[in-house]
């Protein structure tokens, strides 16, 4: 048990399994998160509405992105104090909802060698071979024409094994085991029938209860239909799709729920932001490179009576923890890891450091995260990539640049990152949530 017993291995691992099952797309992940927050008393706000001026627990969404916060701890008038007095800062945990997958093209229907196929485009840096010979479902959102002529959006999730990308038999390519080469255009298209089938638009219309002519556009994607599960001899692991980065999204949500019930010693505003589009560079209206988070932060301060000057004073006191998964040391490829920084599965949260700022961590941010792990009573590991290998990145550097706030990057140990089915430690999930709860609600020694 971690965080004074509020986080247990079983509850965290089983909660993650349930969350993954209801979150096959970024849009579903947002709705799964909203449901968990509403259970804890959070109220959903629409961006087009005037936001409440009273402190409270709130969540707002934009497609596959979400921001949730509680201003209860700071109270009324927190941002109207004289300049000599300190305004509250934000404690922010950032993550992302999107994962690499195969997404359906606008005109996907075609036939090849008697097979009914769907055209797909790979999204993000997926491990292509892991998508071969898997039973795939479909999920996402559909834009439809409604009865009054307006455009509406509906989610759909079909967990039936509809699609499959079949691998070529070894008899037809004896060199396969010497190095598999896959062409994204030629080799990754799934088949879903032999006989004549409805068009994809017709199938989609049936899924959301409209006529085919009323289907205007879609953000549709494939997902593995194999359910996430506890694995290992002692059930010490959790295997499943989209760990990167729904494991962080779930831990952040769990941590925020805990932080509002066990608030900090001093006035702070705990907040989580879950961005879409991290896997493809975050350059969108709801990605980390957008004005989404800065706009929400400004609206929070203004709704509580503050000015833009109060906002900037608050940002000077803000600390952001950017969460993404971290590479556990692979037992079959230990030489691919920095020798002095091996990362153990079920060894605790991972501080991520890169001197070229592919991660945003500096000494100040690192100290805040280390203090949170100490407060939660969990160990902390430190990751750096080998100096002769390129380093991936996160939402951390761009969030730091857009906000000007101290930022630290962290993660949880993972194997098979960007595979269709990834692996994390069961105990790590409880430690992850406990550390983030402590970060959102810091206390003195």
C-alpha cells in the first residue's frame, strides 16, 4: 500500500484494466475520465459557456483532450490579493490520450484478390509487426447530419473481431525470420470479408443509428480486441493496449480524485490535462502545442476574479509534471539501455532526464518530483537514454515553453512500448498514482 494506504496494487491494476477496456480511442478515454471525475463531484463545463465564479471541482473537454481542476482549496478572492501577497500556483499533471494505431481513410472500401479490404493509414510510430494476425475492432467518433440540419458528433465502439492484417506465410518468404520488412501502404491493410459487404459508411451509419447519407466524416481507428489482463506467475504485470499513455491518464485521474479529498497544506490548484495528438507532434487545436491549456488556465484565474497579471504571477509559482511511459530495462536487450540507469519493473516512478531537453526536467523540477515520491513513500528511479541513441520526447518541453512554468518529465516502467500490446508492472500503477497525488497536493516535511 502506498500514499498512507490509499493506493493498493490490486485496486490500481484492476482500475487500469477497466479504464483501458472502455477507452479504445482518445474520445472514449476522455469520456471514461469524465465519468470517474463526475463520481468524485466534478462538474462538466462547456467551453462556450460562461464559467462559474465560485470555487469548485470542474472538468472541460475538447475532442480527445481534457482539463480538470479543483479551486476549492484556494477559495474566493484568491487572485485578487495585493501584489505583495502570494497568489496560489497551479500543480499540473500532463499526459496524453492518443496511442499509435491504424486509422481508417476517407475512402477505404476496395477489393483485392476477392477480399473486401479497408484502407488504413498508420497513426504515430507504431510497431507495425505487432498488428499482424490480431483480432481488431473499430472505434472513434462520427460527424453526422442531424434531423434539424445541424452537425452532431457520436462515439462508437465495436469490440467484435472485425478486421485482421494477415501475415505472409513463411513458405512464401523464407527470409522473414532474418528481418521482416513491412510496407505501410501495401502490407498493412486489413481484410474483413469475402462476399459483398456494406460500405464502411453504411456500416458506420448502422453503428450510430443514422442513415448512410447522414454520415459526413469520421475519426475511426482500429484497436486490439484482446482484453487487458493481469499476467505473470504472481500476477505482477498488467498487459494491454494503449498503456502509452492511458496508464498515465488513469493514474493522473486517480491522483486528482485523491488530491481533492486530501488537499495540500497551502493553497494550490491541482489540475490534470490530457492532450490528444502527442504521438504525431501535438500540433493541433487540442494538442500540447496549442493554446488549449494556456486558455483554460487564464479562464480559471479570470473566473475567480483575477487579472492577467494575477495569471502570470500564478504561473511563476506553478509546477508541471509531464507524464509519459518510461522504458523498463529489457532483459533480452539490456545493452540498449544506459548501463548506470537500469529501470526495474515494479521499481517505482521514473524521473526522465535529457540534457538536450527532449524531456523538460531540470534540477528544480526534479526536486519537486523527488519530494512528491518521498511524501508518497514510494521509490523513484532515474532514466536517461544511451548517449549514442536518439531520445524520444513528450508534452513536457512544449508545455514548459508555452506556460513558462517549471516542468519535470516522469513516467512508469514499460516494455514493448508502441506495440499493440504493452506491459507494465501492477505495483508500479499504485506507486504512480500515489506519487502524482502527492505532487498535486504537496505537504511540508
